[in-house]
């Protein structure tokens, strides 16, 4: 196997977006990661691209046009005028309005769509967009700091050239927005490893949520407890199969880590 071709999408403005004081989502971290990439010389091993901003039409491939118009219109200066729409689209607390919100969505989604295009055209073997991964956004709703679901948009692009796509999510939170988008189709298998227990956000991703209609069996969830170690991860596969076999409504794959 030859050397893999890696493309990396980065918008130099991405670190300027600011969710607000005290908010845990900090786009500045993406700039920090980019600086590390430069410092270690990793940029020499990949092709770096500035993403083209996702257009209204591209964002509307998944999100409703009304919702995308709202994202394009809302700003810190006109929030009072759009209070009802903010409530309707779940924007305001965890997913606040900030300056340049729409442009942030365009940059994040543009990088993921661009990466998918590179893969489709055979110009790259691996595509990276660290400004993406906003897996909670729904068709008509923001959720969990996420407004535009760049992952769904990238998968839709991949499906233009590929019969099926496997999506693997290792974020600590369940990838509910992506799972919901493809829950009824067998063209996308969603696989999520995430923390479970208590009121941990978003509270979805049960082991028995396996898809519906033609998508039955194409959604897989591994809800896990905190403190997982390597040995516990090795037990996940057999336990998951047993939980699926018994199909008890309360079954979970939850292994405690070291005490």
C-alpha cells in the first residue's frame, strides 16, 4: 500500500468566533491544534486547504430552509426581534447567539463537505476538518453547541459516489443528530461509543436503538460508564452482542473503569 494522501481543511478565522464568557465550546482550540500541527511539522505531510464557505443551498441539503434562513439572520443585535424563533429552534442557552454565527456554520460545514468531495474524486485518502464534528444539530434545531450538522452534510456528499457509508463516533456524547438523520436508511450505519448514566447529555443512544424500517440494524450504540480502560473496552463487543440478543429494554453496555 502506497503512502496515504491526507488533505486538511483549516479556516484561519475559525479561532475568532466566541460563544461567550464561561461557555465550554471554544473555537480557539482549533487554532491551537493548528499551531501544534505547524510546530511539529505535520503540515509537510498533508495538503492544506481553506474551506469554501458552505452555501445556503448546501446547508439546506439537510436542514430546513426556514432554519437556515434563521441562522443567516440572527445576531446579538436582533435577538429580541426573533425571540419566538430562537425558542422554536432551540437557540439561546447551550447554543447561544454570537457574532458571526452563520459564518461559523459555513466554515465548519464547508470543511467537511470539501473533505468529502476530495474523497469522492479520489484526490485524497484521508480528509481532516477539526472545525467539524458538530453531531448534535438536527434538521430544524440547534443542540449541544451545534447549529449545522457538518457530518450529515459530508455523508450526503459521500453517498453521491458510494453505496454505503460507515460513521463512527467516539465523542463522549452520543451522536444523536447523525443517528436521527439516517435512522430509517440502510445506506448509512451509525456507530456511537459514548458515556451513559444519570442525566448525561443528550440522554439518547440506548443499546436497543438499532434503527427502524429499512434502517433496522444500521444504528449501533455502545453506552459506557466513566473510567473505561483497555481491558474493559475488550469486553464491549461480546457484551454488546449479548445485550442485543436478549433485547431487554433496560439493557446497557456499561462497564465501570478502575476504582
